[in-house]
C-alpha cells in the first residue's frame, strides 16, 4: 500500500489515483480484487472516499455504489438538470446502492445569495472569508 498511496500535505489525506483509462473498467471495479482492496483500506483508514465518474456517463459508479457502504450523490450547482439528478439517483438505488444524501458542488455563494433566500445570505456573509476570487 505504501508504494501506491500518496499523501496530500495540505490536507493530510492519502490518495490513490485511478491511473490510465481501461476499456473494461466496470469489470475491474466489480472484481474481487477491488473488494479486497477496499476492505484493506477500510481497516487502515477511518474513511475511504471514492470519487467515481458520473453515474449516467459510465457504469462504474453504479458498480461502486453496490460495493461501498454509502453513496453521496454530487450535483453541480446551476449546471446539472433536475431530470438528470433524478435519473442518476434512480440508477444508484436500482443498482443496490445505499444513498446517504446529496451534495451541491461548485456553488457560487455570492450569486446564490442574490436570490434572496435567507439561508444563502446568512452563509455568504459568514463564510465568504474562506473563499478567494
């Protein structure tokens, strides 16, 4: 493991990159070898996060959703259509995955605050110091 894991000094997280694209990625993702790798990682680390390809683009994410403890569905704010989100969630659930929730990514907090929702204005004012232009 020590040979393939890289430590991100800024966060302290250890990262295992995917490497090169292969034509049979779903077979690799669903293999017994992958399950053993995930088991080994889960005994050594408190949290194992897998960043998979988009669920509607390739089958890999659906295969992963069936072998991991939980799936968090990431949705790009102001870009991903609502219908696509619904279809993606259905794919995860129908594949046997346990959906733990959803997260909006790449939210423009300043623009979101302009909509006038109390939550966005409140958070924009409090967290804008964490972001840079």
